[in-house]
């Protein structure tokens, strides 16, 4: 008995310390050890911009898609970082459940609420590509309206040589004419590709495309093995300088297109976070009141267990860390309700056992053992749903599924073990009227 | 147990609600939000008292965005929903909203734009996940009750669960169609999450009752007539079901009243779902078991 009480006391103290740490780390000037673990807030709570781009991978072979997407990610990430955004998240989202063959780039920019600026910043990332004349150029056709149609894009085909292979770009001026020239230096792999392309196309045109437009279409005179190409596209010095800067910060191997944007202002986000915390506190208070009135002493124990559940969960959110969004907070709030479920099952079972004539403490321990199958089976369904929702995809739903699923699993452990620990540490209830009342539940049936 | 005694009444009540929900769905339809259709939603806030919806609506229309939807948000704001727009078009909309009352400053508080391909994909994902959840639950129930085959076979528990689940989906959908018609609510991904969460909670409740039936069938009460045994199991788990649902409902309602705007509709849907989910666990699934057993009995005779 003494041992149980000591363990219970230790658990309680650990819980209080953790709870204090959680609260303290969210206040201004937290101690150094806590300062590294703030709650990770999603963009909808902290304010910021979320952009999703779709990459057009139709021009590259299936085997190269992953490396291309990875280099898209690197280029964009470098660009976003250079912009000074704190903790941007740039992720590749390829295919996946129900998403077909799409290849996307998800960019989260916390604190950035000026979409124009953000889109412009990313939109400036150049897409450079070398194309050669097609073996089967498309014929011009005469449409029904009498106009001649020539599909310009069909006249050239991709070579696979693109901005990914660029090592460095320099601005030089032609001797004599002083015309600005952009000098491209490929890496080893790019140099090999370029040599092959120029070898195969001597006397033909190799077109250099920037963002889908031809900027230069020189005729190849000889094989170039140095890995250097020049673009003299009639630039003004300013244009050339901008292009060099832009290519040096990274060129995309595939074209990308903006398909979805989401921006939340910081004040709206803060309001949402505040409201979420309020809802959780008020809900917790009402549930605690109900437990105390209906289940009395075991109810008090359940409230303490619930408090510990909240502290453990919040600590895990900080340590994992789990990015909290409005939907995530909703998942957490519902999980508080669910966490009580196991305790209610146990107490109700105990009440039945007591009505069958068992003593209060016997009834409680029978309640724990016999309620277990129900608790397990009932929670399994919720866990299955959380798992399916997690793979459902969109980040909104993932946030909910994670907090909800995590909540169900933690509560399964905490509600049972912690409640049992504390109930066993309490003095055995006396057979007096008051003792029976305090350890029983409800009103009509308390004998 | 009164639930079993008046089972026809309770099952009838369920049928009534399901029919009402289907009627509501047929009449009002489910208004799909931009999550599924693609498009954009822009929240603006006026510094002072906001102009009327009609005025703002007219200004947006005048700026060239036909078929837009303008809804008041909070105390000073509006949500403007329209087709997918580029960033320059977005600025045009904000300017149009500001032009209504030059004395006020207008700030954009949030902006979402979703391409039609993303919407389509979310739609198919949602349908897929609902089907997946239903299959997973049915398999799980069939597995959990695989050893119970007297007096009715284990797959009949599965059928009772499926009927309860269909009931739990149809009613919130019907209620949402009503909300959509009168309050401009739209189906978004969170609605799907609310439906699926409802399914999870409802199935949990049903399983607790069935678990008790299973325990009695394997225990001392095995000889008891089936309807009485189900009634006994129900009355034993009744308080628990009500209390648990009550506690979760308290949390969900707190979320609906005090929580963030973004999850309000989600919480309301969940509250409706929870209510009928609890109803179906107590007043529909178990009585159905008794009805199925009765039908089986008649056949034997």
C-alpha cells in the first residue's frame, strides 16, 4: 500500500512538473531548456502562406521524376531561404493515395502574408531548357477559318539538358560590340550531355528556352566539349544581369504551375488559436464538473487522470513536435472527451459489480478487468479511422487524424493505468453511508 | 428493457429521421465548397461598420466576378467566394471591396485558392476514404464477433452495425443540406472528417453494447430468451453510453461555441452526428438484432 502511494505521489509530482513546464514554455522569456520547445503552430494559427505547385513532368522519363522533383525542392528551398523566411517548409508530394500521377511541391511560408511577394519570389525561379529540332516537324495546317496554324512548340523537342545541370552562370561582354552575353557553365554530367547534343546536331538549330520561351536559337557549328554555352539573346545589360542572378540561384529542371494558395493573416490565426484554447479549457471544466458530481471520489481520480492525460499529450506535441492547426486542436478537444470514456466504462462496470453485492474495492478491481475488452474494441474503431484519415492526404486532415489518433492511444494507456494507480492508493472506503456514497455513482441507484 | 419492448417505435423513429434526411438532401442538395469544386475564398475585414452584403456583392460583380458569393464573417468582415483567381485578380477583388466605402480601410485576413484538379482529387479521396472506413469497420466487427454464432450468426451483428452506420451518415448529411440551404454552409473536407469521426464514435458505442451481449451469451445468462438478454445488456450499458456521449458532446459543443470559426461547422456536424450516432447504438442496432432473431425464429417454425 505504501509503495503504491509513493508511486502515485511520484506520478502526480511528475505530472505537475510537466504541466508547469508546458505552461512556462509558452510564457514570455521561458528558461533556456524550455525555450527550444514551443508549440509548433500551423499556418492557420500562426499566419502565413501555403502554396502548392504542380510540376509538369510529361517531358521527362519516369525514372528521372524523383530526382527532378528533389532538385525542384532544393532550388525553391534555397530561394525561399534567401528571402529570409523563418522556418519555411518545402515538401514534395508525389502521387499518393487517390492523387494519381501528380507531382507537387508544397511550400509553407510562416509569417508571410503578402502572397503577391511570395508568388513573385517563387515565380521568378527560371526554368531553363535546351531543345533540338524535331525529326518530324509538325506541318502547318490551314484551319477552317482560313488561317494558317503552326504549332511552334511542336517544332522542337526536349533534350533532357536543363537548368538542373547548371553549375555557374556568368555575364560577359562580347569583344567589340560590347553586347552582353550570358555564359552557362554545366557540371560534368551536363557537359557530357551538351557534347552529345552538339555532336548530333551539327549544322542544326539548338534552341535555348527560358520559362517556355525561346531566348536564343543558335546553329551548332561544331561539337562543344568544354561544357560551356553562350546565350546572346539581344539582352540589355540589366536584363542579362538579372537573368544571371536568377540562374545562379537555381534553375528548375521542370516547369511548375501554381495550383492552390492559402493565406491567413496573423490576427485571424491568433484569434483562432485563442478560441481553440478557450474551447478546450471550458470543455475540460464542464467535463470535470460532471465527473465530480456523478462519480464523486472515483470521478475526482478520473479528473486527475484526465489532467495528466492533457499534460502528457501537450508535452508530446512539443517534443515530437506535432504541428497544431485548428483542425488539430479540434482533434485534441474531442480526444479529451474520448479519454473519459474508458474511465466511465470502468466505473459503470464497478457499479454493476457492487449492485451484485461485491464490496466497493472488489467491485472497482473487477471493473478494471472486465471493462477491458469493451475499452479495447471500442477504441480500435477510432484508431482505424484515425489511420485512414491520416493517409487521406491533405494536411488539414492529417493534423486532425494525428492529434485524434494520438489522443485515443495515449488515453487508452493513461486512463486505465493512472486511474487504477490512484484508486488503489486511496484508503479502502469504509462501509459507512458516506463512504459508500463517495465511491458510488449516479443518484437514483446509489444504495 | 423499454428499448426492446418499444423497439418498433424506436426503429420507426430512425426510419422517420432517415427519410426526412433523404428528403432534405433531395430538395436542398449538398452545397459543395471550394475544397471540392475548386475556386477561391477571400476574407476581408472592414475597419468600421461593414457595408451591406448587397452593396459589396454588387461591387464584386461590377469588377467582373460574376457568380460570386458574399457572406458576412465575424463582426466586420465578409467572405467572398468566386472562381479560381490569379493573384492580380485577387488584388482587384480586395480593391473592389474597398471601393464600397472609401472612408474605411479594408484588410485581407485570409485567402484560399484551389485549382479544379485539386478539388476533383479531394472529392475522389473523400469518397474513397468513406468507403475504406466502412469496409474496415465491418471487417473489424465481423472479426471481433467471429466466435459468437448463437442464436444469430456473427455476420448479422455486422449487418446491424452497417445499418446503424448508414443511418449515422445519412442523417448528418440531410441536416447539413438543411444548414446549407438556410445558413449558406458548404461541404468541405472537415465535413467528411466529421462524418468519419461520427462513424468511429458510433461504432464504439455499438460495440460496447454488443460486447456485453457477447459476454452474456458466453456466460451464465446464455439460457435467457434472446430479446431479454439483449434488453438486459442494453440496460447495463445504457448509463455508460449516455454518459460517454454526453461527455464527448460537451467537448464538441464547447468547440462549436467557443472554438475557432474554421472548425465551427465541423463541431456542429459532429454534434448532430454524435447525437444520432448514440441513438443508433442504443435504439437501433440492438433492437435490430432482436428483430433479426425473431425473423429467424419464425422461419424455423
